């Protein structure tokens, strides 16, 4: 009996329960490892991305609960879950506004000042007289055949 790997030190009535316990412990260890890896990734995210991830997780869980209520014959529109989903959507909209503000175009004050200065540029009188013909020259040009 020792060759097949079974141990005679415990009652055989609990074999099924021990097998279930062993698989539960293995699942728990696996879940903890995945959880730790996800947490390390979470810590590397920027605060805004962390907020997006948290809101998405809360929305998904509450949506699943909404579906559970439907399967149980409960009208979710009359349940507190509706208010919770609306609260999460409000927070999501606030995060979206913050994201949009970050993406919005910013004014480059130096470039704006250069545009205004060049648009209001007035040439000196000396430069103006050299580049444009005088009134007398204009009259002679127009009268010549």
C-alpha cells in the first residue's frame, strides 16, 4: 500500500475533503502570486492611470452584481446598485475631464508675443523712402507713354 503513495495515518473518509483542500491551497497560492504581480504593475502606473484602473474595476464588479440581481429576479433599477453605478460614472467623467485638460493645447507665450510684435511692425521712415518711390516719381511714371 505504501508503494502507491497513500498514507495510512488518516481516515479514508476525508480523502475527498483533503483533495479539495489541497486544490484550494494551490489556487490560493497562485492567486496571491498573480495579485502581487498586478500590484507591482499598479505601483508603476501614474496616479491618473491608477484612478482609471480602480474605477474600471469598480464598474466591472458593480455591473456583474447588476447582472446577478437580474438572474435572481430582482429589478436592479430599484436597487442601490443603480446609484453606485451612477456614482462611479460621475467619477469616470471627472477623470476624463482631467485627461482632456492635460491633452488640451497650451499657449506658448513667447511665440504669441513674437506673432503680435511682428503683426504690429512699423518700418523706419528711412527704409520706407528707399523702397517706395516718391510722389513725383509716381507722377512721371504714370505720364510717360
